[in-house]
C-alpha cells in the first residue's frame, strides 16, 4: 500500500514511517525539503498519485495566532484538493486532546479549524487527538518559567511518549476510516504541576514548580480536565520512568 506522510521527517513522522516500512508498505515521507509543500501546493499532485492513505502530521513554522490558523486552513485546503484528485481512501490527521475545550489557546483554535476542514472534505478520515508528548516536558517547563520558578496549573495531565504516538498513528492508518475522532493518551494521569516537577527532579533541574490555578498553558487557562480525554481513549504502554530512562540513552 502506498502511504504518504505529510511531515514525514519530523519526530512522529519519522517513527511512523519506520513502523509502516517494516510492515512492507510503500511510504513516502513528504516535507518541504523533499519538494512537497502543503502551504503552496508544490509537489502534492505528484506525491499523492496512487496513494491510498495520507497521514497529515504537518505543523506550522510559526505559533503566532494568525499565522498558525492560516497555515492549517491553507495547508488543509490544498491537501484535500490533491487527495480528492488522487482518489485517496483514508485521510489521517494528528490533533490534540482538548482542542475544543481551550478556546483562549490560538494553536488549539487553529487545530479545531483544521478538524472542521477534514470533516467537510468528503474524504474518509480519522482524526487522532493525542495528549501532549512526554518529549515536550522540558519545553513546557521553560515556557512557564519566571526566573527559578515554574508556575504550572494543577489541572490533570496525561502525557504520552512519541513512540506510542507513532505506533497508534501507524496502526490507525491501516484501519478502516472512523469518520470521527480517536483519542490517545499516556498510561499515567496526574496533576500537571506534579508531572512537570517530577520531570525537573529527574533531570536534576533545581527550579521550583509552583502550583498556580491561574497559570496559562500557551495562552489558555487549564481547567481540571481541559487536557485529558473525557471518554474512552487508547492508552500507550510507556510510562514516565521508562520514557525518561530511554530518553537519557538516546
């Protein structure tokens, strides 16, 4: 089966491509560096010719509110048009758990817009909403830092390892289209501030984590269940301790 991964050279894309290739599929890892640009439409027609499945993992180079919205809307329209012409049978996109519950977050609003375009495209689809990646904990702590203090919400958090995300994406891409949303999350759920503190302690980082209900997460207030699945979700197998140990060896 020919499978095109848009954003196929990134963190999740490269892992997903490896899994699918090991299963014998013809995988094209598309990116601007390979001459495929969803924002301009360059190379899409040629790349998608004969593809049965497209996995969209593309991400905006800018996280500024207007720029990220423009990216996902323009990229989505170009990609769906090329998919329709190519006769793609399954569009898979990676989104975020809680996108529709944190409207103050500009990036989340852009992902909601992306999801709506997918649903209206007429192409069979599956949207995979994932919790935040364990690999992003360091960046999350840095974004919340004020000197030696890191202010984090006590809202619940359930981060997932990138290896688990890639395994889910690869597996779902081979399933029949759900024409709906599948949620994935890590195996451990705890208050956001406790998980960040656990990460900093394990990393030997002396900054103090302060529990702050008003602390914002990339612009949005985190309620108790803003960032975790509310219903059924597929849970990863890699917990924090195993992930941290493996990440130190990488």
